[in-house]
C-alpha cells in the first residue's frame, strides 16, 4: 500500500482489481449457465388409428362347477369306529353302509328293554281274566298296561340311537378321500368322508346387476370348461337366479345345469358367455391405454404432433379391448404405448403405427 499526495492511503493497481472482479463474475455466470436444464427430447410412443369394428354383445363371466349333490358324512353318534368302508374315488349306491360306531352299550340296553317288555306283557295277560270278573280294579290294570307302552317306547328310542351309529350313503355318488381310520374315536364334528354326485353337473356364476336382465330361467349360455381351450364350448341351461344381489359386489348369482352330460371336476373354473343383444359397429382400443381416475377415464390422442388428454366413456369390456362410446371418433390417433411418459399439450414422437391386433399383443 502506498500513500498518495494528500497523505491518504491508496491502492497501487486499481485496474487489476477491477479485472479480477470481472473474471469472477464471468465464471459465476458460466456456472449458472451450466446448471440450467437442457431441453428434453419428446417421449417416443406407439399409436393406433381408430376405425369402427364389429362388437358382438357377448358378456363374459366367471363361474365354478358344482356337483349335483354334495355332502360331508358326519357321524350322528359319538364313539369308536368299529367298521369302516370308504372306497375312495369309487361309485356307491344309496344306503351302502360306510361306517359303524361302537353300539354294544345300546344293544345291551335294547335287550334289557325287550326283556322288560316281555315281562310287562305277560303280567297284563294274567290280569285280563281277573279284570273281567272284577278280581282287580281298573287302576291296577291301567298301571300294568302303561308299563307295556313305556317299554315299547324305550325300545323305539334305543333302536333310533343304534341307527345313528350307522353311517350310510344318502344318495348314489362317488366317495371322496377317507378322513379317519378304523378304531378312531369320533364325534359329530368329525368328517368320515365326502360324497358327490358328478352326473348332471351344475355351475354357479356371477354377473353385474345391470346384466341380470339379459339372463333368465330357461335361457342357454355358452361355457368354456378349460380356460386354455376357448374353441371348445358347452351349453348350459339356467335353472335359478338368486333374487338378492351381493351387498358388497352388487353381483347376481346364477345357477345353470350343464347339458349333454358334460364331464368336469366339481370346483373347476369356467368362463360363461351370453349375448347382450345384436352386434354393432363401434371403436375398440386396448385396455392398457385407458387412464382411469376417480372422476373419469381418459385416452391420449396425438394431434399436430402433441399429446391431447381426452375424457372418454367406455362400453363393453372384452378380453383385451374395451369399447369407446364417447370421446373418440373414427380416424383419431390414440397412444397405446408410452402412455406414462406423455404430457398434455406437449410434443410426442410417434415411433410406429400399429393395428388393433398388434396393440393387443404388446399389452
């Protein structure tokens, strides 16, 4: 530091300080420019050009095969199993004895009641001649006669208990797997086996309440038993409709009987198809390009190179496509891939124009 002519201190090189400050400001501006975001390229999307297609008003529902008759065989009596005949997976006729519970105490009690009955009957037979000559009063004879009736009632009661120790097949059907072994102590909560009647199989399926008007008792529906073989369809006749809708799903439960002795395992999954009126021309789009929300549903259209979010109304939903009833016209360009990256009124780059079949395969 030097002193100037007035005696006050001053800098020797003010020009260099000004130059240093300019360099610092330029460096700061360069860093700020480096930090500024670069322009992002537009997202790449695939599209389809909409055109009317034939929409068959076929409604698809899920169902389950149900046995014509099904029962779990429980013992009515408590005790030890002394006899067991469960031919697993075999057909048996109604009345076939499947199991017996130990009934020795009941048989002994039955014999005791029979002996008491014989004694009471003999006593009444001896009193009859005396009653006719007034050798005894009527009250004594009535007591003896009542003893006969009481012993007969005891015998009927014991025989009913013995009958409960025998488990019989309630109908013709196929026995399931055995659940207990001989010698096991069982109660009425235990399952001996199951029985199912596998001819004239039934089928239960559910449909939304709004489609209930298209199904009625006696109408015919198409059924696919194997989900991997859509070409083989069987017929089923609707036999009953649950009058009350499910309070959670608002669906109606419908029961149908499979025709032509169709073979299937009870509990198997099936798909049910029935018509909802005549076919019509409509616009279909892949289901994955629909943007759902709590308020509405939207599709992304491409117009003049920019994405345009459009509210739409949907109709019939098919396996991989959905009908658009409002919001899209024939010839519109709809984004089918890259939906998550497109932004409303922002440019997009169309990579490929697909047909509806290619769009379904890319889902």
